[in-house]
C-alpha cells in the first residue's frame, strides 16, 4: 500500500478546516438537518475559540456523537519539526505536512502587538533575485487547512488559547510563497482567521503582501478585504524586471493602476509599499524622488526593508545612512516611511530568508559531496 493510500485510510483532522469544508465533512454523518448548523457552530467554537486538542474535550456534544466523530476525525495539527527562538524573541517553526513538504512560520513579538508571518506556498515560483525562498525548487500551494494550521500551531506553542492576553494580534501573509498565486486557499484561510466566532483576527490587522499579480488585486479587495502590501522595490521597469521578474508580465504602470483602484483605497485605507534596500541598486536619492512621483495620490506608506542576506546572494544591504536619507526624502514628500527593523536574523527568520530545512540540508549535502570530490581530485575547480 502506498503512503498516500495509508494516509487516506487514516482519520481526517478537523483542525484548520474552513466552514464549508467542515460542513462537507459533517454531511457524511447522520445529523438531522435541523441540527447541522448548531453542530457546526459548536465544533467551530471548540476548534477556533478554545483550541481543543481532542474530540473528548467537546463536552457540550453528547457522548454518542463524540464517539461517532472519533470514528472519522481527530484534531491533529501538522508536525512541528523544529522551533528556533531568536535573541530578540522572534520564533520560527519549521512545520511538516502529511505529504512531507515543509514550510516556515514566524512569530514576531513587539511592545504592543505580536505578528504572525504566515506562508501561502511551499517555496515560491517567482524567483525574485534578492529572495532566498525563490531559490527553493520544490513548490506547491498550501491548502486552506494548512494555512489556518499555522495560526493554530502558533497559538498552541505560545499557550494563547483561553488566555485573556492576546499575543498574536496581527497576521501578515509574508512568509513563503506568493499568496495571489494561491488565491482561493488564501482567501478561505484568511476568512477563517477573521471569523468573529472563532479566531477573530480583525481584517484591519491582516496584511496580504504580493509581488504584484495585477489581475488578482481587485478580486483580493472584493473577496478578502484585508490590508494590501505591494512588493515594489524599484521605480522603473528595467530594474524591476531584474529584481521581481513577474514585472515583465505585469509592469509597474499596471501595478500602480491596480493599486489606485483597490477597493480599500477608495475608502482611503492605506496601501503599504515594500521597498527592499539594496546597496547601489535601488537606494539613491533619485530613486526616492521617483518613488514619490510614482505613488503620488495613493494613500500609502512605504516600508523600507533593509536587505537580509543569505548564502550566495549577489546583493548587499544599503548603508544605514543611505537608508535614513531615503526615508527622509519620502517623509518630506508626505508619506510615512518606517524602516523595518530586521527581526530574527540570527535564526534566518527575517524577510526573504525562509526556506525549508530539507532543501537547505540537500544543498549542504550536495556541497559537502562536491567538496569531497574536489579534495579527492575527482573534479577540478573551475
Ligand atoms: N511573495 C510575497 C510575500 C512574501 S515575501 C511578496 O513577495 O510580496 C515578504 C516581503 O519580503 C516581500 O516584500 C519581499 O520582497 C521581501 N523580501 C524578500 N527577500 C528579502 C530579503 N532577502 N531581504 C529583505 N526583504 C526581502
Ligand atoms: Fe516569491 Fe515573494 Fe520571494 Fe518573490 S519575494 S520569490 S514573490 S516569496
């Protein structure tokens, strides 16, 4: 029997399901029509308001019904393969799903809030040249259950369930992957995050970051309705084609046009433009002035992200002085331009440093083999 068949014969986890999936699963059980909605609400409350870890905890369901549920379901979470804690308190979890693929999720505590950085795909197909995730070859979309499970796991680890003090107040879809290339699952996952009767993270506190998949920006506004962040990084097409190659398909003018008509912007809600600071590449004062022109009239703020380095990258982070000069110009132009302080760099948890460990290990094994061959004289260096 293949592994896949074995998994199919096992119990299905209800943890992380969205409302329509939960309804579908329960439709296979013998529940009178008049009670279906009540059962869904009860189970939803256990899953997402109380963080139940076993069906036995669901004490407002009859014992018989719980036994029936247990024949088909459990509340298992995906496995945490590794947890790392940075000196600045940032935590990174390496999470493995049933098919063996892995992603990373990061929690960043701050004075008045805590942000969970959630992944939307295993790897990313987009190959932005300054991003480590883009170098990972293994790529697949996460299911909405896998997306939601990242928050469940974080709440488990932080012991946040049933605790009046909330540690995770914000969510950013800024982990591995391009969220708008996995539109439906990201939408369903976010709607589960923001559901008032459950996880209850307000849409104002959820930000979706995209490299600029133009045709999906308006649907994102209408169907998801969270805060939007655009990974801009350059002010002309020549440079953006190099840094964010999807720009060749959706150039800057189209991207900015889509931002101007983003449904939330019409209600004067701000868009965030993300701008990675790359030394001598996009960080001149001229670039800053061009940036101001480009976004003129769009309610927005510019997040300047000091470049986070990774093995083998050709880029360097801009000098601090230069980042401050850049920021001053943007500020004087009337836009907030906070500099995003790098968090969790010591555990490779900062923006653009995420990549699953299996991939890193594979790369390091390959490197060691090459080195051994080199030493044994079997291959010659170039
Ligand atoms: N794929 C989405 C969301 C994930 S990346 C996107 O690209 O928007 C989250 C942010 O980190 C993006 O703005 C991305 O451009 C930025 N980023 C990627 N690599 C980085 C690096 N090495 N240093 C700093 N920021 C980086
Ligand atoms: Fe993908 Fe975003 Fe990294 Fe680009 S920056 S490769 S879109 S994760």
